[in-house]
């Protein structure tokens, strides 16, 4: 029997660095990289384009039938398309981000996206796939051999994002705390599931964070393969 593609499940809050770290870890290992937030973003864009009210759960579920999402696994090609339209850049705008909260808790939407994510990872044929998001360690891939929660203090996350965006740190911190609150239904920052390794990057730079994540992957895969 062929071994299924090992999944490296990584969760973390806004500004934890999980996206850039996950991507770089995937590159170094030759793994695929799946950014699950992109699916939620693309749906927010699709609903706005189709004139669907995101707070109307029935309408959102109905709109899934025409939501033709395509996501790649190449860490160096993050192209996202919906019905053939390249939405890679537009899904990062504040309008699209703000639209997500209206439908993010609809169970059918989450199940629909999760089925796509599991299929993409399962069919990849790669040595591994890093999947990053909010509910990967708990819902999308609870049986993954490697499950990591990346954290950092809100102050440090705000500082990193502020530098990235060229914005005021205090304002960014408030925005980050608001995102933590709206994500709290999918991500428990205070307590990781048993079996989830926490990588706290508050005191680490980018390279040290990558090394810490790779150390967890090596340790967990070795234990998994030696079962
Ligand atoms: O990681 P991101 O900022 O691109 O995610 C955008 C939003 O999508 C985030 O605020 C919460 C939601 N999301 C989610 O609910 N579950 C995921 N696995 C990934 C993202």
C-alpha cells in the first residue's frame, strides 16, 4: 500500500508569521504549500462579485455551486483563480478580508472548503504538504503526523505587521486583537490540543523560527515513521 502524503498541519493567529515560515519550510523540504485562508478570501471575493449577501447563509451555500476555486500547491506560485479569473492580488485587499467574517462560521462552507483542501493534499504526490490556517490541527487534518501551533505575543505580531505594512504599531495591534477575537471560534490560542507542538516566535527571528519548525517536523516524522 502506498503511504499517504504526510501532512504538516500549521495553525496560528494573524501576524504569527505562519504564512512566510510555512512557505519557506515547504521550499526547503520540497513539500507542497497550501494556504487555506486563500479559499476563504476567494469566496469573499466571489460573493461580492455575485452580489450575494455574506450574512445570508442560505444564499452563501447556494453560491458555492458556482464557486469554481483553483489553488496551487507550489510555494513559489501562489496563483488563486475563481472561474478562471486570477484573484491572487485582489483577495488581499481590506474589503475582501472584511467580508470573510460574515460567512466564516457557516458549517457547510467550512466543510466544502475542507473537502477541497483534503483532496488537494491527498492527490499531491509530493513528499509532504504544509497546510496552514486556523483549524488545520483540529479539524482539517487532526490525524496529521506533525501538528504545530505558531504563536507570538500580540505586541510582537503588531510590530512585524506594522513594519511590513509601513503602518502605526498601536493601530495594527488593535486590528490584530480584533482578528484574534473573530478567529476565536476556530482557533484556541490559549490552549493547544494535546499532541500539538507550540512554536512561540516572540523571541525568535525568521531563521530561528524556521529552524524551530523544522526541528519539530524532523522529530515528529521520525517518531511517526518508526512506529
Ligand atoms: O490566514 P488568512 O489571514 O489569509 O485568513 C483569512 C481569514 O480566513 C481569517 O480571518 C479566518 C479565516 N480562516 C479560517 O476561518 N480558517 C482557516 N483554516 C483559514 C482562514
